[in-house]
């Protein structure tokens, strides 16, 4: 064995590992040397009996502990996803007009776990100064006070929440784990129910401008004059005669008798078309068209040509003509039924048909007389 300096420091050189050279010939170690070395290696191996089972006994608990941690991690991750889904379900189920208390509870969510919804903090990052204009955000628009919070894009957040406490499936000595999930939702759509205005059957026709602006009140005695005019309309002697415009009893009575759908009384009140403008000429034209629908317009050949606009009386006459003709058709169906009705009932039906036909004739003549009449 020789020690010689090498490139990376001192290294040991064993000349016995290399073939010996003698007079240019190459020679290898003899068989006895190789046999001795193999015997030595076997003895070294036989000095460690039973170590493999010992190593297995030492490693198995570690492997089982790691496997238990993996199962626990997978279980917690699955319940984490469920908790987030429940939180989202809670916030969406509480949006108007829904009610979280009436929404079905997810079947996979335990009965002792919690879920709920409520308001959330504002998000000032959404308050873009480019849309922060006085007409919508105020604080004033001329002499009007503006409700700066109504159309605030940073408000209106809701939050769904879920809470869950469970034990790990393995390694119970770790104790229970808790999951809390939150799901925010921007729910400020500026709908009518968010304006705090009173809720009536005519919500969609209500003036939402009163929720955005604090309008000045009428001065002087204008308010008293308005109240007096409304009371005069309600208490006028001719009001019972005007019930035919929207509360005539014939339409619902025939509908109930023959089983017709939607048998309410029609509303003949002429209404002003919806428009929004500050141009008085446009408002004047709309009022003129309303008066045309009330009084009618005579047809003219021209020039210029004027088309006929039926008046309110003409439209009402047509509605009653259609009603009586429908009743006559129902009565004829009863006469042609198999088996036919009794003789006494047949006579009553025929008398009713004759009466209705007489009314149809009177109304048809009245409607015809209105064809060439109108306010212009």
C-alpha cells in the first residue's frame, strides 16, 4: 500500500488492485487471493443477522402515522370545500325576494353545524371617483339634497357564513378541528326594495326620484288645494255611475257562471302614456293623444289623411258586444248538448239569448253612430 499526492490531495493507492507487469507481460491476482477476499466479505455480512425485521418494526409506526396524517388532511380538505359551498348557498339563498329560513338545507351539512347570512363591510375600492358625480352622489344638486348613500357602489355587500366542528377520523388524541368559511356577495342592485320606499301594489309605478332627492315641498296653500280636489273627486255624486269603468259586475258574473279564466272587470280608464321630459311641447302632445283616446277622432280622407281613433264610449261598446256574443255562444252550446236540457230550461235559455241579441243590436247601432264623431 502506497500513499501518493494526487490532484485533489493525498490519495491511497493499492498496487494489488492493478495487474502486475513483468518484462512487458500483464499478470492478474491469483485465484487464492480472490477467494480470501470473498470469504472475508461473507463473514462481514454474516455479522448483522436480524437487522431487517428490526428496521421494519421501527419504520412501520412511522409509516402508519404518516398515513393517518394523510387521511386526516384529505378529510379536512373535503369538508373545507363543503363549508365554502354551504356559505355560498347561504348568501345566495338570502337575496331578495328569497328567504334563507325557507331554503332547503344541504343534505350533506350536519344538523349541529351552523350556516347563516348577513351584511358585510363596505368596499371603498369600488368607489370610483369617475362616477362620483353630484347628480347621483351629491351632496347637493342645485337646491336638492341628494341621498349620497343610495347609489354608492361600495355599499350593499352581503356575506354567507358556515361553521363546523368535527373530530379527525384518525388520531383522535389530536382533538377536534374547526372550519369557518365566508362568502361575500355584492348585492346592491338598486332595486325598489332597497330604496326604503313604501311597498304598495303599484311599486313599479312609484317615483323613485323621491328616494334619491329631497324635493322641496309646495308652498302656500297648494297642498290644501290638492287635498280638496282629491276629496271632491271621491265624494262627487256621479261617482257610482262611473263604477262601470272598472267595476262592472257583469264580466265577473258571467266568468264565474261559465268557468272563464281571468274573469275580472276590464279597466276602461284612459291613461296617459309614460314619458320623461322637460319639454312642454312633448307633454302637450301626450295630453292631446290622451284626449283623442277619450273623445275619439273622425276619419278624414285628407289631405292630410286622418285615421279613425275609437273613443272611450266606442271601445266600451265593443267590449260589451264581445261579452254578450260569448255568452250567446255558451248558451247555444247548452241547447245543443247531448242529452238536451229539460223543456223548461230550454225556454229560459232561448229567452235569454233573445234578450242578449237585442242588446247586441242596440250596442252595434250605438257604436256605428260613433264612427263619424270625434273631437276633431
